[in-house]
C-alpha cells in the first residue's frame, strides 16, 4: 500500500484516493496531487526582512523605523509589532492589518522578523 500525502488544508493523515483525486475525510477537501505541487512551486515568493531572514505567510514582524502613512496624521512608529502578515508580489511585498491604522502594505526592507 502506497503512502498518501496528508491533507494540505487540515493536515489529516487519513486521506484516500478517489479516481484521480485525493480526498480528506475530515474536511472533505479534494485535490489533484500533480496540480497541487505545481501551484506550490508557482506561488512560492522569497521575501527577506532587513536582516536577511526569510519571511513566510503568518509571521510576525517589527517595524524598524518610523514610516509615514498616507492619509494618517501620524507615522507608523518604529517598534510596532505586526502579526499575521501575508506575502504579495510587487514593490510593497507585505500585506497586513495594523491596529489603529487598518489594512496596509509594507516593504520588507523596513521590518525585521519577530
């Protein structure tokens, strides 16, 4: 019997095959293992913080210098901790939500991994 991969959504190890798909009995997620590996390779974005540490989705970071915010009366202060970041493509490669300021995009060169 071959070893099937764990569910990418809930990490359940009791997956089973159904036609060309693999099915998770706990969360009912169905996926094609060939397309899932291709999507993972395409969506991997290497983002480094100011110290050269690799960042991932869901990490927490700390702002290292005061940053002006368009439309806000005060800047984003150095030392502000930002939780649960999302990595994106483009110039501002971190998307996050900051208490008191709302959703915004940051450049990875102005943060360090917490």
